[in-house]
C-alpha cells in the first residue's frame, strides 16, 4: 500500500476536471518554486486565520486567535533564529508580543483590521521570497 505524503503533491491524484484552475499552484509546489514546509504551513494558516478576523465574529474567536498567533509566531521566530536571520526573528517576536493574550494590546477594530491585513501580506511575501536552504 502506497502512502501519499501531504508534503509531496502529485498531479496524479488530481482528477482531470480539476486541472484547469488548480493545476498551476499545485505544479508550482511540485516543481519546487514554493516548498510546502512546516514553516510555510504555519504562515498559510496564520494568514487565513487573520483574514477571517476581518469578519464580525464572537469575541471568543479573537481570543483563540491570540493564542494561536502567539504559538505560531514563536515557532516562526525560532526557525528564523536557527537560520541566523536575526532581523526576521525580531519581527516575529514583535508580532508574538502584539498578539499575545496576557497583556492585551487594545487597538480599535479598524486598526486591528489594518494590522491583520498587513501581517497577512507580510506572511505571504516572506513565504514566497524566502531563500531555500540549498541556495
């Protein structure tokens, strides 16, 4: 029995009907333009969760996001520190402190929306333009 790893996406598992709009991103991942690493999965997840924050949701969701963002940005800061990329590690520590749930930073809803969008764009940009270890 063959095990399909979620980190190796093959076009063989994609039905012929779906190859139109979904083929390009999947082939880009397969060809190595964007590696689907744990770090990138964290960045994608945080970006999606922060975009969901733009909707009017119960306050409990925003509290949950603070905990998830704290852990996610801490992991990203650790990855950058291990790569000796200290400036990005400091940025992620700053984001970790901004989103931490203990001593909450109180900003207005509009300001938080701007912060969420800026952080989402930043996460996507860092994911797309990060240097691979082999380069």
